[in-house]
C-alpha cells in the first residue's frame, strides 16, 4: 500500500528534517496539518508494530478537526478500511502500526505508555507540563504545529525552539498551492485592514496585537448545569463557517459554549444540526440570528424553533460590543474556535495606524458575531454591573 498524494512545502520540510523534534509554525491555510498527516502515513510504511499518537486539547475538538482531516485523506485516496478503524478506541491500524487519537485533557493518556511517534496539533493551546510528559514518553519523532497567535514568552519558543535537536519552520498560505482563491483573497485583505492579523495569519509570524476588542474573558472546564436561562446565537455562513453558540446565565454570570462551527452548510443542513444541538426540553429556548438572512430565519422558525432576527441600527455593532464588554465571559475549553477568534478579534485601523472607532476587522469573527447577537439582545444598553469570578484557568 503506497501513499502517493500531492504535497506542499510542509511535507518537504519534514522529509529533510533529521532532528528528533520538528516544529511547524504556520499562518491560516498553510496546509501544515494535512501535510504532517500525509508525512506520518508515509513514514509509518517503513515501520512495524509502532504507535503514532495524534493529540490536541481538548479531545472534543478532534472529531471536527484533525481526525476529520486524517480520515478525509484516507477516504479520498481509497486508503480507508473500516475494519481497521476502531471507533470506540479512536484508533486506526495502518500497515501493522497503531495510530491513536486522544485529547490532552485526558491525564491517563498523557501520562500513559510510551510511543514511537507523536503529533501535537494546535500545540499553543496546551501547557508545557503536558507537552513535557508526552516528549518523555516518545522514542523516535515528534512533530508540533501551531498558529502564532501567542507571544515570545510561550514555551514553544523558550523551551523547544532553542534545543539542538529541534527544527523550526514557518509556512504561509502562499506555500499551499491547494488553498482556494477565495480564501487567499480573504487572507490577503488583512494587509490593508489589520497589520497584526496579517502577521499572524498571512505571514505566519508572532502577532503584536495592541487593539484587542475583548479582554474580559477566561477559560473554564465545562458549561454549568442548571442555568437560570439558556439562549443560542446563530451566525450564518456557507464558504465561511456557520456558527451556533450557547449562552447560559447562572447567578448573573455569563457562560458560553461552541456547539457548531462548520463550513458548507445549506439551511437544510443547518436545521439538522440544530435538531441535534438543541434538546427537546429546550426547543422553546430563544435563538438570535443575523437579521440580514430573513429567509433562512423564517425557514428555521417554520421548523419549530424560537428564532428571532437581531435588531440592527446605525451603531449596532459598536453598541453590541459595548454590551458584551460589560460582562465577564466564561468560555468552555472545548470552544476552541471561539477562543481562537477572541484572541485575534481587533479594531480596524486606518492607513496611519489609528483605530477606527466601532469597526472590528472582518476576519475570524463568526462566533464573535453570534455572541454579540445574544448578549446585545438579552441585556439592555443601560449600565450593567460587570460580574467576575475567582476562576483563573489559563491553558498557556
């Protein structure tokens, strides 16, 4: 069985890397995850009875991200064999080798048996302690990838990049000939709208954000049970992801969880997702959605859901953001795309670098819009007390 798939510069970097550790820093759509997976499939053709661990934090994010990519590669190249796929154990047998998937939120796996090969995906979201545990239990090769939405004090730079047994590469969307033109144009727009986001997602370099919109947030382990009220926010998309977020109010605190973040959904597809996400007992929960899509809202309403368009005015975005900023946002750690967006959600700047009041950069803002729809609808524009908590959980 041969792996003979079109690859990019990421794959060639790995082919030429003789170090024990290879770090792939990349911007948006650089193709790093796909090509790392392809490289491991090819590399394991030379092995027998070895284990490749593929992991990220948290596990809940994996079926929609790296596991989806892995099985897409196999399926589109007629390499998938369902008999070799153990869905219960989240593993796949590849030419007498075991490929296992697990989340870095599973301490038993992190501190479990040794392996020969390791791939840590989106490594910027986890801690040095966890990564060190994995490295000590890996014999042959370690590959790490991440988006540089971090600072120079991150462990990737202070603990790993400086090592003699580590290679470090940077790739961008320009290194990926398979990146769709529409997505290339979207990324290239950042050159003219936000220099910081262009550095991160366009050039694959560390960002230097000085105009972040939200700093009033923290990461929590799980969404609370028995909320006083629950609402949902929907941001429609097709080429961009459709987004559904859940907002819970408990003891006057705001809790947020990502329920959906998926591209290429028709409205029929979206309704099916809503049927899965919103349980029968919450069918009457209020859903707030973008008023620019009245036909889609009406179709969802006719399917039996309590969905409403968000009222918009001249200053609705700025006013909505002001409402969101009055509350401490407690975001579940499984909400990886919300966390990714909020870390890079910034005000737009003019050509002189001056912030344009009330105008966010339109890039990676789908969950941000959905959050704004809900909070600006359920809270008045009058002065609201900012409720905080004693939690201080930070994955980095």
